[in-house]
């Protein structure tokens, strides 16, 4: 079979054919006989043409790429990186000879530990697909990682550089630790060794400190937000003087929560000084740069807190020793001056006068002691007399007598009240009987009646006051009737 590169190509000017310029020309006898296009067209059998639209062809190409290529890893340099307002990342991946368009969905972009930028060499994982409107094949990226430099390290460097440009690591904003903190806040996990180390050091060196611990997750999903919430919660506790934030050692992934921006800003906004104690001495996090003081380990953080107390206590002891030495030196100096003064002639009788005054003081002291003892003895006798009088005073018996008198008085009062009530009741009944006998209703009850004129404006006591045919009203014991006068006599 002849080599394809030895086949002649049609010239643009006509039917003349010529071989490739770089291909060596074989001998005429060795050249294959190539049929002319006309003879090929005549020899080809007639076939039904399958005509595809551009969209259909694009879909076939897309399906073929997606089915046969599958998931791939591609390395190259990023260019034209841009995050659109939709949150998706669009970029071009290129090397020295080719380029490949790609994009990453917002849902995958948020899990990147670094910020993609132009010129960064990366390794991308994804699937090949076709963008149908333009007929371009592209990489649907699911994961990006820097080539050579780890993603976490790149993210660390990028965030550190940005926050440093904002001035969050400026030494001018760092606050000194309090001299004698009375209440210390701690944000860490209750399950790790860090909290035990802190408590152990503080208990041994600062037993009277008040410790406020806010538990927080220190690694894994959501740990950064939990740490930031813990820092803000401790900052709201009244009386907190200093705050320790940290955890024990681990890998860079385990310590990554302390490299998150939300934790750094919470440390900067803390109202009290913050000590960062993350990992071991060789571990460095962005929280260390933002904190007011960095401690290599949690135990060292506790020692930094009590170190100021130890320094203060040592200074007090040094001042005490200096004061004692100065006092002893002063006493010795005054003693020497006194010895010299006593040896002078002007003070020859001074010791004797001091001795006489000392004797006088002793006499007055003895007199005062005798007077005090006599006064105390007199008061003791009065107290004993009062105690005896109190012993003879039987309070229980006097209370029983009073109780008996009260019961008798209560009985008398009750009897007098009953008698007074009976007399008042009898008087009321007598008056009621008299009123009943004088009541006009009682008279009516015995069969009498009261006659009135028609409008009941007067009582009829004389028959001459009415005329036959006039209407009168009659009040009975029960009810009232209306009558017409037919005759009078």
C-alpha cells in the first residue's frame, strides 16, 4: 500500500498534480497509478446521501466526545480567567502549541482552596463537551489544583497577601497582654489535648484565675465558622481580659480552619487581646499573624498569660528585699549616730532621765492595769447578779398566767356580747310588733277598705263628697277595685 504522503495533491490552477515539496520523489516505475477523479466518480456506485444539519452534526460530535473520552486530567496554564456574575468560572487552558476553553460551575468553584488567576499552571480534572451555539469543544472542569505548588499553600499565600495589604497584620494594632488577668477566655475543642494542657498550666501557676471555655470544632467542614462564633461569644462575656484561641498539632488540612478569612477577621475584631496557639512550634497559620501574640503551643499560651503575673510577683519580691535592706541600713546608720550622740558630754545625764521616765511609765502602766482589773471585776459581779435575777424570772410561768387571764377575759367578752345581742333583738321585736299594730295594712287585713276619689288625690271620709254616677277607687288588703256610686245615704 503506498504511503499517503506520497500521493499527489490537486493544484489550485487546474488538473495538474504535484507531490509534496518535502517528500522525496520516487522513480516513475515505482510510482503507483492514481486514477483520475473523473474515473473515480464514474466507478463509484450511486448511494443515498445522508444530510445532517449543523446542530445534528454538533450533537453527534458532542455525544462521541462525551462517551469515548470520558473524565480526563489536563495540565496547562490558565489565561482569560474570569468569574461572571452567575458565579461560574470561565478560563482558557493553554500550553506552548494549543489552547482549550473551559469553565467551572459555581458549585465546584466554592470548594477550591486557592483563587484561579492568569498565569497559574494547574492540573484540571473534568469532561470534554461541546458548546453547541459556537461548535467549540471545551472542558467542563470539576477540580483544579496548582501544578507544583499545593492548592492549600497557594490559598494560604493569596489570603495572607490580601489581608496583609489591608493592614490586618500591622504591628501598630497589636495590643499588649494584661498584667494580671482575672478572667481568661479559651476557644478550642473539649476533646483535644490543648484544653487539658491550658488548664493544667493555669492550675499549677495561676490557681485563682477564672477560666471561661467556649467549645468549638477545630477541624472539618464548618469549623472556621464555629471558631469565629466562639471568638465573638467570648468577646461578649463581661470581664474577659484575654482570649486564647488554638488547638493541638496536625497536618495542614487539620489546621486549615485557622487559615480561613472569617477566623482572621473575628480575631482582629475581638475587643480583648488574642493569643493564637495553633499546632506545634513549626506550624504557622494566618491566625498567628492576625493575633496580638503568637504562642508556639497551647501550653506556651497559658505560660504567656501567667508570665506577666510571675514577673509582677518577682518585681514585688525584689522591691520587698530592697525595702528590707534599705530599712536595715537606715536603722544601723541611726544606731551609730545615736551611739555617738550618747557619748558626748551634753548627754551625760540623758540615760538616767530616760530610765526615770521609763520607771514612771511602768508605774502608770501598773496603775492602769489595776484600775482596769478592778473595773472588770465590778462589771463581772453586776453581770452575775443580773444572771441570777434572770434565772429566778420564770418566763414560762408568767406566760401561762397571762394566757389564763386572756382566756377568762375572752369568755367574759363573749358572754357580754351575746347578752347585748339578745337585748337588742328583743327591743327590735317589740318595736316591730308596735309598728305592725299601727300599720294601716293590718287594719285592711281585718276587712276594712279605703275609698279614694277617681284620681286617688284624696281619701273619702264623707259620703257628701261624692255624687251618684261618680267613679271611685277602693283599696283592699289585697288589690284595688274601681266602683261607680249609684246612691248615697
